């Protein structure tokens, strides 16, 4: 099954993400917006994992969680990937002053490399995906609108991380949490 490691978002943040999508509704034809139950923060994409290895993968996430303390993140600010040209992903950014999220991502990369998963080559750019664009033909209008969209900062204390199964369907990805591991209380 296709798996990734993620952090769940609270309802207040999800509602604010929906509101940001609403503010950009002029681009509803260009952008495939993620639904509330698809909203999350990805820590590590694992890809296809044989059923026989799911337990091992889940246990590795448990060890990462145990070695990470709970932390606070501040969500806010809209942007696009890539940084220039046609937009492929519309996102909301986040700050995490303690550095725990970055450390948690490093730990994931290390633990999963030890058990044979590829390391992510791209630098970790934590973000909350709002929507994906197949072919941006808006001539820069989408980027301009996204970069002009206000998103008031919201806080969340992150207390756990999850192993998520992603099933690709013609209507988009369906996500199901298969394990949830508590972070350590310092
Ligand atoms: O929605 P976000 O950006 O958090 O983009 C995919 C999504 O992240 C990412 O994993 C999350 C769940 O699907 N993803 C998909 N394929 C990927 C790959 N080959 C990938 N990340 C890295 N490499």
C-alpha cells in the first residue's frame, strides 16, 4: 500500500484553509482544491510498501515519535510551488520556532533510510497543500492572487504523528490513518 507520514491538523486550521480556498474561488476551474479530510502536513512520503512491511514501517514511525517532543507550530501565509513560473501547488506555510518539526523530519529520513527507503532529495519545505494545478494557464493571475491572499496566523500544538494510507482514485487521493503515535511530553 501507498504510505506517508503526516501530522493531522485541528479543525480551526482546516476551517481557515477552507476559507482561503473560498477566497481563491475565481480559480476553481484551474485548481483542484484538497478537501478537509485530505488536509495534513506531510513529514515523509514513503511510496508503495509491501503489506508484509507495514508493521515495520509503523513501528519505525513509533520510534521517531518517541524521540520527538510535542511542539507548537504557527500556520499562516499563502504561497506557490514552484517559486516562479506556472503554479503547480498552492499552499499555506508554517513556522515552527522550536525546530522540532525539522528534527522530526530528519529523524524520519534517517530511520526510513536505515530500513531501505529512499531519502527525499528535495529540502524539507513544510507546507499545507491547499490545491494542485494540472496546467496553469492563468498567465500569472493565480500566483498573484495566492500571494495576495491573507491568512491570519493560527497556532496548533502538535501531539502526534500518523502513518497514512493513500489510495489514488479517479476523484483524487483518499487518505486513511492506519497508525497514530504520540510525541513525547518533555
Ligand atoms: O499534499 P502534500 O504536499 O503534503 O505531494 C504528496 C503529498 O504531499 C507527497 O506525499 C503527500 C501524500 O501523497 N508525495 C507524493 N508523491 C511523492 C513523491 N514521489 C510525494 N513526496 C515526495 N515524493
